[in-house]
């Protein structure tokens, strides 16, 4: 590990809610006047939107399935190269996946395509990755802080169905078929990452989600709890009594597991991550 150029990674499945962790960390970055080099995991897909459709047809013709969860559709080695390069030099190569027409205007690249690879990191204090594979085996040795966002699976499916139908225009049937087609890869490439995360954050609904495919609404924060498991609290100096005092309605379910009302999820993350960020930044300052 290189304390001079720390790497923070937030990993989670499609629809898991990794953007919530991103919001909490961005608040901390602004308060601490930290300049992050931000990388989205989409840029490490092996195929752009049009290439993926063609490859998926080829796989289907061969009796197989291709999903964005698998190693066959991603450049795990490129993620590892970026993390390793950044922690040593504060630089690395990344690109941008252009999602829609608005982004196409910004990057001058057709929606569904990638920009060219470019060097990132100049003037940054740390690298912040958010995506599907920030904790796969190839990259884990190069991550200073790994955070997993892992809602219970029925809630994850509800969130994905609502996001993809309301924001991306897919039919419910298409989203369900997509979920089913990726189940093998979900088990083999997504869930193993959460064994080695430093912090896991899991939202648990308190309402009936037994059939996620007919749910009309995503459970609200007031209808959920958040389970936060910290793998080695002594490593980070986590003060659980202080957290319990600061987070009304919270409790400990195990010696390293805090349960909080979901409405306080961002606050809880900021309270937990701010001291950790101080440690990383202090170690960085001591090397300059």
C-alpha cells in the first residue's frame, strides 16, 4: 500500500445504491478540501453498447449468456493496472463510458461508446472508484479502503426494476429477464467481493418485499434499516459508543455491526468515514 496516493473503492451490483456512498464521500471531500480522481466502473467494460449486443448474440448462439457482471465482459486487469499505478505514482489510465446524448455533447462521442484512454490523477489527493468490480480478486491488493453496498437481494431487484423502467425506459419484462440472465455471474463475480470489504452497508426493508417483481414502490428510508458491518473496527479506531449516541434509534447487533434507521444512512456513513479519511490523509501528509 502507498499512503501517499490512497485508493478508495465503492463496489456493488447494478441497482444496489452505490451512489449513496458516493454522496457521503463527496460531502467529506468538500469539507476536507480533498481533490479526488473519480473513476466510474463502466469505463472498464470490455465492449461498448453496440459491441456488447453483438457479442451477446454470439454467446446466445453458442448456448451461453454474456453479462456485464462477468470477467468475459470486463477488463479486470485494467482496473488493477490503474489502482497499482495510481498508488505508486498518483497517475493512471482511464476512460469514460458515454451513457446518453447529454454526455455525448460533453465528450464528443456517440452515446453508448467509450472515449479514448487518457491519463488521470494529476493534482489529485486520492483515487475514488465506484462500480461493479472494485473489490474483485485482481484489484483488492491495491485498495486502501473498500466499501460494499449490498441491499438484501429482493430490495436490490426492486431498486433496479424501478430505476431501469422509470429512468432508462426499459420494460419490466426486459429488466426481469436481465436479472435472471446474470444470476450465475452475480453469484460468481459480485457476491465474493463482499468477503474482503472493509465496510459493508446493507439496507434491509421492514415491509413485505417477498415478490420484488410486482412491487409498485421502492421501500422508503422510513421503511428500512441499514446494517453496517466493519470488518476490523480496531484498525480504524471505530468508536461505537459515540456512534450510538450520535445516531438516535441505532443499536449493535454484533460486536462489529451497527444497525441504524435508513433515514440516517448518509449521516452514519459520514460519521464512520470521516475519521477513516483523516487517517488516510494524515498518512499521506506524512509522506509529502
